[in-house]
C-alpha cells in the first residue's frame, strides 16, 4: 500500500528518491517523506502531508543533500495522515525507517520500549522498528546484525528500508509479505516497492524473496541473506517494459491513456497463444495439458476488479467446458472452511500480483494440500503471485498506473477466455466452436478500437450524470459482472454511489429506487437474454427512470424520450463482456473529469493493497 524507495549512490539522492516517490504514488498518497545522511554524517528528514508534490515543494525551499537516503509515500493504516505519522520514522536522531505493511505485534513492543524510556512521536506501528533498532544497535556492533535481530521479532507483513548515522553509506532492507526489489546501478544500488520507481536510474533488478534481508553499501555493493540468514545470490533480471510506460504521453490522465491502450494490449495478450483454430495449450506451460486434463472443479479467488473478471469467467467456463466454477473474494475465502472437491484447480487473478488478501488466499489454498494446483493470471512479471502459483498466464497489459483498473481488467478477461478455450480443448470442446471463438478473438482488438471511437458521444452522455448522487447498472448473464465493474468504476473515480443488479432482479427490490433522479445504465449485447432485458428496461421507463443503454447495432433498440442508446459493433456474444466494458470505463472517466475529482488517484484508495 505504501511505497518505499531508497538509494546508496555516487551523487545526491534527493531527486532520485523524489522521482521514485512520484512513480510510486499510486501505492498511497496521503503523506510522504525522505531522510538522507548528509556529508557531516547527520540524519536529515523532510515530511509533508498530502501528495508527493507537497513534499517536493517543501524540498524546493529546504532541500536535502546526501549520497544515501530512504523515502516513503504513505497510505494510512495506523494513525491518520499527519506529519508525525509520515515516514521515515526516527529513533533518537540516529536511525530512520520506512515501512510498507503492518506490524501485528506493535502494541506489546510499544509498551516494552516505552517502559525502557523510548518516546513515541507517532501513532504508527512502524515507529517501534526504529526504537528496536536503536536499542539492538547498541550491542550488535553493526546495523545489519541489529536489523536481522529486530526483524526476527516482528510479526506481520513488511518491506523495510533503514539507515543509520553510524554507517552513513549503508541502507538495509527486508521483505516479508510486501514487495521489495533491488535496483542494480553502476556503482550504485537502490531499493523500491516496484521496479517502476527506479526506471529512471536502472533497468536491472533483483526480486527479493520472502524473508530476504539485503544490505546496500557504497560502490554498488549488494549483499542478500535468505530467511535462514545464509548469504545468497539472486539473479539479476532486465525489466522488459520501456520507461515510456510510466508516462502519460499526450493524455490528460493515465486512466484515459490506459483505456486507449486496450486494443494494443489485448493484441499483446493474444500474441503467441492462438493457433489456427484453437488456443495453444502449451502457452500455459509444459505441465498445463496434463493438469487441465485432471480438472473437475475450479475455484477462482481475487479482489476488486480482478474479482469481477473471475465472475465473468464462471459463465464462460461452465458453458464451454462443463466444469463447475466457484468465484469468491479473497478476503472472505480464507476465513471459512473451504470444501475442495477432488480435482479442483485454484485460479487467482491479480493485476499487481501483490494484493495481500489474494496472496494470503493462494497460500491458504496451497496449505490445504488438496487442490490439483494453482493458476495465477497476473500482469506484473516477478511479482509474488507469479513466483508462487504453479502455472502462470501473464496478461501483458504493461504497467497500469491509474488506480481504477481498466486495461488490466480487459486483458484479464482475454486471458480467461484463452484459459476457457485451452481447458475446453483438452476436455473435448467441439472444434468448430473453438475455431469460431479464436477467429472472434483475433477481431477483438479492432472492435475495441471502433468502440473507443465513440468517446465523444460518451463524453456527451456523461453531462447527465455530473449532478446525480446515485446510479444503477443493469446486466444479465455474463454482463451482470460487467455492470458491477461499471458501477465500481463510477464509485471509485466520481464518488457517485452506484449499484449493479442482474436486470431480472430489479423487480425484487431496487425498482423502488427508480425515479427521474436515478439514471439506469444497461448493457444490451445481442444474446439470448436480450428480450428479457428489453422487458426489464420497460419496467424502468414505466417508473420515469432515465435509461442509458449500450446496445448491439442489430438489436433494434433506438433512442426515444428518456432512453439514450449508443450502438456498439456486433460481436460474438461470448466476447461481448470485454467489448461492453469499454464504454462503461469511458463514461466513468468523463463523469469524473466533469466532477473535477482526482481521476488517477481517487481519495482513500490505492492501486496495490498490500495490507489485509
Ligand atoms: C485495489 C485496487 C483495485 C484492484 C484491487 C485488486 O483495491 O484499487 O483497482 O482491483 O486492488 O488488485 P489486484 O492487483 O490484485 O488486481
């Protein structure tokens, strides 16, 4: 949730750390801070409430100078956003700590340290680490020994970066349950929560494993120790996406850029995975075919937007493979007694591959010991999910910066359709049906481009929503989760209360809410539920509700009083959920722009939630 960046360099690190924080801001943005060891060996710190820009303004008038430093952008868990609660936290001006995650045993540690005379200046769980380190370093002899001692006594999840005035050219770090990578520079070394933060200084990274401790020192020296304390070598990997991925280009917001990237990234998600008339099962890995043959049941577990992708996949998998599917949000799944029928495959979806609830669910599932195996569908190479799932399918969306997920969702859906067809293939799905869907997948990027061409029409529609406080989204079948995703997007970035219902459920309650102040948005592809959906829309109209319908060009729905209709190109009904997502994304985007909200960094949210 929070973002960490640290450096031991041959130059002043202030601007490297500041740029890193800007790139990590998607992880949290209620306060930010930085500490460096200056040339006199003193620890200097600046912190500010608000976005990274507030810290940048403070640094512009009172700059920091030093060749090593640590920095942090925060998403509050313990203690409200305030300067005393902002990281880095210090102990007796000797040590500074930045932390992402939650220290679960911070209360007894705080009591113990207070009794020993340590004075707490913040409400955070993190500050105990600074004081523990100060205490241990008095006897340990060096920072690394003290640090290893301290982390062995911490319960919970953390990625940490630490420095001390006693060793001004050293930064130590650790990861357990929260992401941390080492950036390998030329005679310089860095740490960050995400490689994106460091692409301005290096494209070479070491992905730390769970329990790793790392020591960076002058001259670019990097020493890594595994959970048992043994010195280890970890491979250096070159980051594949160019640095341009982290810039907005000519777009006003990352979200708009990412919406418009969808034709290209969906094409990338399909690349190398389609044969002439079927999906290449080998693209899931050499063991996939044998595993897929054994699948009798599927459990899909994810959070947020990724969960909605899983909900769509249930319709596809049950229809085309005949395998029963259960879909659940990760934070619920792991706290109940899960019944795992024989032959069940565990499927997790995550844009980041670091969501704490999703990772905990994957680990919980694998500890059960009775799943066939796990398939991780993920966008971030090298992430925890990719390392821990038995099979992986990368969604190839490229870095997604806007907090509201867009291209990550449609590429997840694309990947899930590939999975459906791969599983269908090994389970005897008719060849013609496979070939038809493969052909339609090839057309999908072009159809998406056509729908994005409706941008101006959708922007015009959005004016009707700017003054509204509520909205209702309707869909049937696999479009019910698309309606849910549409409602989530509107909530996230425009702060309009929105709910989604399966259209047939309207009459069982929500119809009571419908009046002229309640816009009702519906997706109406040309599928076998169309006539039923049309009746549901009549029910809304009869109560004075204003309807906004995204409809197949062939369904015969035309605009009328109180009914706005935008036509989408015809698409195979199975792939319609992917295409119909796009106008809903654009609608939310334009409503948010009209309302003047912070589109890319909506209030109270974070892109990657690495706490439970
Ligand atoms: C956060 C983000 C959502 C995202 C969810 C799951 O809540 O704000 O946009 O859908 O996490 O993230 P994941 O990276 O696991 O897909």
